[in-house]
């Protein structure tokens, strides 16, 4: 388990979303059960577009800020600067929130059911592995400023 955790931490988080989604797509194909059983095509398309677009904007906004100030997006690496503006005023993890929304939007657009329950695996990995590692590094580097930020802004939403 420890080796799997180490390997996963080397894998960029967006790829974790992609790989788990692809696992869901494989299950979808194998079991031949899709969202068409659950939702009408128009509702699925509308929800998919809205969720995917919102997720892409939120994740892109967070990423753009990190690139603009020149800090890292790699879990576990020390950041140069504590970002508390933009989408970081509403959640400490806007890139992960955005990726989650985009993932759900993709499932709705493609009318796929199986990727959705598998998303729980990604969220559990983020909640109990990636985010605690990131938060411990941020606490080490920014101390009281980061603790105060955590008191003002929730981890997710």
C-alpha cells in the first residue's frame, strides 16, 4: 500500500482523475449500463456542459494564478507564495474542485454512469493523501498565515 501511495504521489493529480475516469468508461463498456437509463438526453447534455465549463473555469483560474506568480502545482513541493485571492477566497483547493466538476460534466455529456461512483476513489485519495501532504508543507512554510487562512476558508466548499 505504501508503494502504491508513493507511486500515486508522483502522478499529477489531473492524471489520477483521467485514469479513474477511464476505468469507469471501461466498466461502462463492459457492463453496458449508461446514464440513458437515468436522465433524458437534453438534461444530461445541459448538465454536462454547465458542470464541465464551470469546472474548467475554476480549475483554470486557480492554475493560471499559480503560473502567474511562479509557484508550484506539484503536491508536496514547497510553494513560494501563499495564494489567498481569486478562487482561493472560496476554497483552499479550487483546482481539485474544478477537476471534480469537469469530471462530473464529462460523465453527463457522455451519458456514462460508472465513472461517477469511481470518483469517490479520487476524492478519498485527495482528502486523505494529497491534501494533508500539501497542507503540512504549507503550514511549515507559511505558519500562522496559513493557519489563519484555514480558519477563514474551507478546504472544499
